[in-house]
């Protein structure tokens, strides 16, 4: 059970009520939680979340080759390669769903920077081709190269909500659909 509160007195009251009903013990501040590393910057009132060890385990599990790491999770010419791979064979002996599922978990927990790439990969769960596998492995390589990055949550500035969005009209050359994205901040912390 992970318990958090704004004031220590509230936390202590809640904890004492739990102790009266259940046999529990405090294990202190968490260092790991659901595959995330938790670090505290108490002077600034911040909490840092990263998935360094999870990403490292993923690179071993999916046999990520030791090579130069990409600086972006997806290539700019992804749609062109996708268009050129229409007649390619469907891959059957690769753990595509497992890899993309792991990428989804990292994206949701601590790495919103790979959201566009992962959303592109999820469209091909039923029939992945080599271009999809290569893109998923590129995304994993990017995560491995930037495994020290994560989210920083906490107080900072006024408690305000700020949203940025962008779209690219009809930029998908295959479907001619628009692509959009957004990021939502609460104070200085990304929340969506």
C-alpha cells in the first residue's frame, strides 16, 4: 500500500487508523513502485520517477543489439517506409505484441515522449511487418539511450493548468488523416 499526503499530520492520522484495523508496518519511503524508480528531492519538494532498470531489463529481454543509439524514437520517413512495405510478409516469430505492450507501459508511466511512436506501433498488432519490428526496436534503443530520463512531479509555481497542442493537417500520406498531439501541465509537472 502506497500512502501519500500533503501534511505529515494527515498521514500519521490515516496510518494510525490503519494500524488499529490491520496488522501492518511502515517500510518508509518507496524506492521502487510498479517498476518505477522513485527519487526524492525534498528541498525542492519534488519526486522523480524513472524506469531505468525496467528499460534495461527490456533491452535484455528483447535482445536489443549493442549499436549506436538513435536520438529520436521514430524515423521521419516512417510513413514512406510503411507505404513501401505493403507487400512484405507478416512476421510471425517475433514477440511484437510483448515489445509494444512493454513500450506502452513505459510510455504511460514515465515517458510520454514516445507516445506518438507507440501509437503508430499499436495499429499493427495483428499483422506486424519488418518495418514495424524495426521501429519498435528503434524506440527501445531510444529509451535505452535516454534511460535516465523520466518525470519530475511536485510543487513549483502557481497551481495552474497549461495545455499545448499541435496538429499537422493530412500529414499521413497513406490515409491522409491529420495527426495531432497535446501535453498538459499541472504547475510544472506533465500530467497528460
